[in-house]
């Protein structure tokens, strides 16, 4: 394994960690919406706010490819 492989693995680990962070936040948003729905309240989160997680955690197609191939 050379230094290029190590950098590639670090980039993959970074993308994986961003996915994990987005997933945790997504599930919290879903839980909040579910709770509010059961209580007859308006939903706390809408489509745009869910979609914004992709931007926040740099999980769009181009961002992921950039992180995997070019680093951070």
C-alpha cells in the first residue's frame, strides 16, 4: 500500500462519515415529524429541509466524486 492508497482510504472514510452524519440528522428529522404528526401538529421539516442535508454534508454526485478523487 502506497501513500496514494492511504489518501484514497482517508477520502472514502471522510465521505462515509458525512453519510453517517447526514443519516443521523435525517432520522432525527423524521422522528420529529412523526411525533408532531401523531400530536396533530404541523410537520417540523419539509422536503427542502430534508434535501438540504445533501448540500450540508456534501453528498451530491459532484461533491462526492470531488472528495473521493481530489481530497478535501
